[in-house]
C-alpha cells in the first residue's frame, strides 16, 4: 500500500526498547506531525510484536524478515526488499533499534538511501569483541566509516543522523553542564577529576547467561556494549563542558579490569542457588559448575572498572574512573526469569558521579532506585530510593566566588522538573528519550539547525575511542601484553 503521509518513519527492530519508547512516542506524536510508522523485525519475534500492538491498540504496518547472518553489509536480497519498502511508502527516516551488532549494516544501508537516521547506542559493537583485538579496533573503524559516509552524503543531501544517548537531554545532567561551564568561565579551570559508577541491578542466573538473547553475553560482548556507552559519553560531556582555551587535552590513556561470567560463577555457584531457592531451583534445568569454564570462554563482560587519564602535552591533567556493573544489587527473588528482561526482572538502577574542578567546585550526582516496579510514579519517587530519585550536591568555595554563594547547595530533580513542566508519572530518563525523538522529528522538519543538534553522530568520536580502548586493554591484559591503551584526541571532537 502506497503511503504519502508527511513523515513516514521506518523502525527496524521492534524489541523491548522500541516497544517501550519509540512506538508509544511516535504514536503520541503522529497527529501533530503527520507521522506514519512502518515496522521491520525478524519472523521469530512476530508473535511478541503482534501481541504488544493488540494490547496497546496501536496499528502500524509491520513486515518480518527471515533471520540472516550479520555482516558488514545487509544481504542483497534484504537490502533490495527494504529498498522497495522505502520507495513504495515514501519513507524518509529510519530508527535503528536492533541488537548493536546490526547497527552498522542498517546505518550503512540507510545512508545509501539518503534517510534521516536515529540510532540506539552504542554506535556499533562486535561479536567476540571481548577477546579479539581486530574486533575491538573495528569499533572505532565502524564509527569513522559511518561518520565519513554521513559527511559525504551532506554534500548532496541535507540529512540528520542522531544517536540516542538520552543523558545529553536529561534536565539534571544539563544543569550539571551549566554549573561546570560557570566555574570554568569564572576561574579558567577545567574539570580536574571525575568518578562515575553505573549499576544495572540485574541478576542473571548461570544458565540464563548461556541462553539470554536480550543484552546477551554469549556473543562475546557485555556491559560496555549494553548500557556502558552511556557512561563513556556522559563523562566526556562533563569534561567538554569545562574545557578552557589553551588547556585542551590531546591524548588519553586507558586501563581496565573486567569480571566475566567465569568469575561471576565463582562468586555464586549452582550449589549456592540450590540453597537460596530449594526445590524450585533443583527442578529447573541447570548445568554443573565444572562445565561453565569451558562454556563461558569468550563470553562478554559482566562488570568493567576502568581508569582514564587525560593528558596535555604528556602531562596528566585529569583522572577519570568509570565503574560499570551488571552484577549488582537487584530485587529479583524468583527462579524463572520474567518475560520482560528489559524492565521486568527485578532490575534496579544506581548511578553516581563525582566531578571536581580544582579547589573551586565539587559536584556529586546521586541517583539510586530501590523499587523494580517503575511504570507508575508520583512525587514521592523523587526521594531517595524512588524511581526518579536524582539529587545534585554542589559544593563551592564561596569566598572565592563572592556574592551570595553557599558552600553547599542541594538541587533536587523535582525542582528542575517543576520548572519545565515534565510528566512526573513516568521515568524521567524515558521522558528524555521522548525529547530525543522530538528533536529528531523537529530537525527533519527544519525547526532545528545542524549546528544545534544535541546528539549528531559527528560528536561521538571520543566516547567510541574510550569503548574500543577499554576492550583492547582487557584483551592485552589477558594475553600478557601491555594493558595501557593510548589514543589521540583531536581538537573539537
């Protein structure tokens, strides 16, 4: 059926993230912007997608493809099929919400069609990246190839290519950016150290690690390729917010330490699970502990602790620590995993940031949930342990500032939300994802200029370099090679 609506958007990948974020947001905006949605997924997911759309009362056209092997490019028969869909339905934009190992091939195809692109993070990852230097190096090569292909396209057609890293849009983080800029402008001092921690609060049982397809480990990538990219990006945004002319960095060094499933299995083994859950666990299929060392070979990382040094002409001017945990406090207390592994399996998010600007300012961000039920929220959820808890502690050298400054100020997310009239019934980071989608649509409609894009693909080189270097550091350490990885940072990236 030929579609001639004003803005026809193809969503590739109708999994948990698309069903929770993209489809509802676009459905809500469809009348305002004349949006028509065309969904693409694989045949094994047809039943899940159909049940979701029926339950929500949403009607979109969907097409399901036979599963195929991920390569550098889409198979010719698949690209030809998608070419016809684009032509017949007058599609001008695509949202890529697939497994990240498929991001690159869909983005490459979309660029050849001149489509506007909104793509999930990370920009790419690779099967086996946890153990292959070749694959780890290709993470940066993938980015440069897509960025350069995009820039080449701009010479003949004006399009947008945005990455969905919603922290750039979140009102709490934007407030922190402004506080950092204020101090760097007043005292000519950059950010001097950053500590960052993020835990997903997921408890994945030993056999589930083998079988899990949503945020998998058995493909040879893990936490850094799941939610980790958000942290690689936001720490760089913190540092960029405080950059000072004449003091810009030119090099970074990275060292990392992973805990992989073979280590996690030694923390809690099968006999421990039987003690926790008794007959319920004894009845389910389980592999013996002795088999896991062999099974888990090449599996992706559960946890990743990394140190990053930022250097100016060989001198270290900023230490950054990034601690990423899948293996962390959870509310799961049941044997069989829930159907929704994205939000419905006891998941609890904690994140913490500690940002120093010399003797002038310390900013701490505290964001700690205690409840795994997060679909309905109220004003109490802005308090400690609530679903939307997010507090900013600002310590300042008030005598050096002068005026009416205080040594300590606590800024609560509820105060920022009230000013911007944000929906308090939802998770605030999900409302930020709505802002990503709104910027994407507004950009396509000519309401936002390229230079004002919040998350253009051209602004992600350093976060990609960090991700690639973290994997390379782990691989070198495992191979008894030098685990300190260096990379150059070009001015303006």
